[in-house]
């Protein structure tokens, strides 16, 4: 995806698609960001803040889960790339980015979904 376009407006399109999945709300993102950027937040508080979104994700069909996870990955990668070359003035994009990064890590992993690098490094043969 990154090789196809580096248009910052693509972030807004991905944001809109992510929000339409009804896995999280803007209030979820804002509450998480408040904790994330606070001085004395512990990891358990961040995990608790994304837990309702994880539960909503688990209620989706397998196809909806795959689509959502793909969009989440695309958003985090594109934001990370573009933030290296552009200065964003929209704080909501940054909030969604930090939220999406942790949410992506907290989503359940199905069997066979290990990254290729990990799969290559593991020798399962006896």
C-alpha cells in the first residue's frame, strides 16, 4: 500500500473505514490518548482502555475481523511512514495512531497468523 500512494488524505479515508467497523468510538480513542500521554499511567490501565474495543472486535465475523485488522495495520504503517516526512496538525490522527498500535497488539491472533519472519525462524519439524 505504501508504494502505491503517500497521500496524507489516505489517512482520513482509513480512519473513516476503521470507525465504520464500530470496533471503537472517538470517546474510546480520546480516553486512551489521555491515559497514554499522562505522566503516571501504567500498562494495565492502557490494556483496560482498549479491552472494550477488543471485545467488540471479537464479536465480528471472521471476514470482518480480517478486514478490520488489515485496515488497522494499513493505518499504523501509513501514519508511521508519513509522520517521518510530514508535520501533522490534526491531533486526532496521532491519538488514533497510538490507540491503533496497542489495539493491534491486543487483538487475538488466530492459528497460522504468525508473521512470516517468525514462521521462518521456527523449525516445527522433529
